[in-house]
C-alpha cells in the first residue's frame, strides 16, 4: 500500500529487495537437490533468490530476494 501511495501506477514496475538471515547449515536443504526448490520458488513468484557463496566468510547467513513487491513478498513467504 505504501509503495502504491508513493509510486502510483508504477508501483508494480519498481524493483525491491529484502534479505533474510537463514543459518548456513539450512541452505542446502532449502535450495534442494541441484537448486530445485529455489528454482521452483523463482518460477512461481518471478523473484530472484540469491544464496551467499559458502566460501565467503562475511554475511554467510544472508539470503537476498529481489523483484517486484508482490513477487518478493510471495517468495519470502515460501522461504519462511
């Protein structure tokens, strides 16, 4: 509602992002075999979901979700 108030008709075209902190030990389970779970979520929602590089010591638990406001909210719901 806030985005629609600020952007009007352009609200559905604006890209937004959010991040979730998910313990690294759960990443492989959430992604599924060959990333099948995440691919399914991205196909159903239209959002992009990015898991961190496991070799990067910083922000190891931060998962990023990007897309339209509706796609990001739906993808976040699936991930939760």
